[in-house]
C-alpha cells in the first residue's frame, strides 16, 4: 500500500467524468453549432442559459397555487332564535364574548348575528350582537331587548358605538 500524501490522492474510479468537447469538428457529432441550433440569442456566447430559467419554471408549475379569493371583510357567525332558546336561560345577557367563552361561535370570529329561524319563548338581553329585523321583533315580543354596551371614551364621556352625531 502506498503512502497517503497530497500527490498520491486520486478520485474514486468513475466519480469524475471528462467534459465532452463541443464545437471541435463535424466528426464528433457536436461540431459546427455545438448543439445550440442556428442563430438567435441562445446560440450566442453569453446567451440566455436554458437550465436556470426552465428549471425555475418547472418548480413554479409544480408547487400548488393558492386559488380563489379570501375576503378580509369581517364575517359574522349566524345564530338562530332556536339556538338562543336552547343555549340560554330566561333573563340571560348574551354577548359575543359569552358566546365565544361557551364555544358556541369560533374564538376568532368578529361577531355574531341572530336570524329569525325557530321560536323564542325566553326574554333575553342581546348586547353588541347584530340581528335581522324579524329576529329583533321576535326577541322584543317575548320581553327581551337588543342593544349596545355603553362604553366610556378617552374623554370620560359615555358613548354608544355607531351613534349618529347631530
């Protein structure tokens, strides 16, 4: 066995393949235009490299695209009068936070809207929850109420959100 030193190191058999000489005569099979075709940008020296761009194109075509449209508008969770009848006792205060805490609506939802589906027999107080006109009438018919929570502004005044200014 020979001594291992810098001048005796050789690559493994078959690990290195000699580059084929292109454009060195018609007899080689890749003479004259050297496999580049005739004329054009890609035939010139320094012309656009096909591998970089085509490879990236294939990668882009293979990855799944995010199709469709995701709205950034807040979407209210729909709650029926029958749901309120089932979930809450008579005289309860219903808030969005309470609905989220009880897992009746997703925690990430921006709010809720009550629609007139089913019947309501209990008087409930809805605070900061949107309602359809029919649902509001049904809630008020059984002695309930629909309103907004009074909030204190930075100036110390009680304000009602979305109240029209005179």
